[in-house]
C-alpha cells in the first residue's frame, strides 16, 4: 500500500513538473525561412499571389500527397483569393489572401481543419542588386495550456520544413529544373 501511494505521488510530481515546464515554451509558433533567387521580384510575385500557382512549387502538392485535391474561389489572385485543400496526408484546410503589395508583400490567413488557431502568413520580397530575397513567415498564436504549447513546438518544426521545401521548389521552378510548369 505504501509503495502504491509513493508511486502515485511520484507520478503526480512528474506530471505537475511537465505541466509547469510546458509554460516555458513560447505562446506563439513562428516559422520563418529566407532564400535568395536570381530572379526579379516581378517574376516571382505571380507565383505567390495566385493560389493556383502554389501547386507548382509548394510542399503541399500531389508529389507529397497523391490524394490531394485543391479548390479555388474568390478573386483569381491577390486579396480575396481563396485556396482550399483536402488530402489524406496533408489534411484539410483553407488559405485566404488578405493583402498584396505587388511585387514585394503578400499576407494570408490559414486555418487547418480541427484547429482553432488562425495562422498569419507573409511573403516579403526584397530586391537585391541582381537577385531577390524571399522571406516566408507563418505565425500562429497558441492556446494557453500545456498541450497547445507542446503541439506548438511540433507545429513549428513541421511548418519550418514545409516552408524550406516550398522555397526550394520555388527556386527550382524559377531558376531551372521545374517539375511541372504552368504559365503565371
């Protein structure tokens, strides 16, 4: 009996410690990556601003999920453009373009099915001497509880990997070796 009580108390102490430690994790998930493309911003921006072009370069494509189905609505490009998707591996979600300042800035909101938090995404294009720095950032506020904070750490890792893969796809598309091409 004493062993059982000691074991229960030990488990409670460990659980309370893990719960308290989770509050050391950030309350916001921020994933960001930049890449330099040997292409002017005016050539890059149409691939970002038109949601139907994302299939050509983003990590969320038929290559990564053969069951993926894309749907588009609203404006063709820029503010009001909508992109919804559904796939067995990638899941279901929606992206709505909110603001565009061609050819240097694009902002969108993204919501994944089953999640209550809205992700705010940005593309910033910075003209360099003979190239363009493209920075892609996604920020998601997290609920104020231990489970959400732990999920946020995983979401940050997953988002960073998707951003890196997407920017590499954009570089490949615009600088050569494109997998598939559609006119922008």
